[in-house]
C-alpha cells in the first residue's frame, strides 16, 4: 500500500514538473469561432447586415493584465487590450452585425450606437476541467433613446488535458463568441424594430 501511495505521489510530482509555469499571454487576434449550437437557426445569406456604431469599448476589470491561471500557469491579457477588444467586437460581422468604429461611417442620420464594457475575462480550473468566463455589458441607443442595456455572459468549459497556449486561447475566444452571439441577436432585433 505504501509503495502504491509513493508511486502515485511521484507521478503527481513528475506531472506537475512537466507543466509550464511560464505565463501565457493571449494573442490580440480573435479566432472568431462558430459558437452556435448545431440546431440553432442560421442567418440567411441574403439577409441585409445590421449596422452599429461602436462608440466605446472600456475595460473595467480590477486587473486588466490578469486573466487568472490554469494548472498554476498565469494567463495574461494581450499587451494592447484596446486592439484585442476591438478584434473581439469585430467578430459581430459574421453574426449579421457590421460594427463601425467611426461614428460617421454608417451614413445614417440616427444610427444604432453601442457602448461596450468588459467586466469579466477569467480562466480557472475546477477538478479535471478548465473554464473561461467573459462578461460584456452593452448599452444600445438610437437618437439618445436607450433601446437595450444588459450583461452578456460567455463561457467555455473543457477537460484539462493540458494547458497549452493554443487551447487556452481557443477557450477564451469561445467564451467571447458565446457572448457575441447574444449581443448580435439583440442588435439585429433593434435593427428590425423589435424590443
């Protein structure tokens, strides 16, 4: 029994030594994964895209550089968080919403205007799984009238087989993708005059 316990402890120490303790820094790029469930309705190719002016993207997290840790490995935000968040928001285009970062580019007298705030972007591990969570808040207005103001939570949970850079990046991208799905639904509804 002692030999079995000693072998298990030695295996755990060996496995821990194999896991990199070097901080992982996310890329400023956004892979824009397809996060819709297989049975979810798809956008028609002929549907006219909805235009929205993105007036602001703020990061109000307590520590904008930290995204938590997985397997004892710190996960850091990209150096340029502004570019990173703009790339994430640009992912709305594949969801039927064309974001404009220049106020006058839509040529509409009273365009839809979205102000976004990143409140949470975090990775962690629970038992044999790892998870990424994001929380974006959007205030959507048209001609000073507030059409929608709410939080959009995204998450992704996978088995913790390894803690490689690529899989952590993909996990965070998928968490953002599920939040973007919800944001796009609300912006398209506002474009079509629905509450």
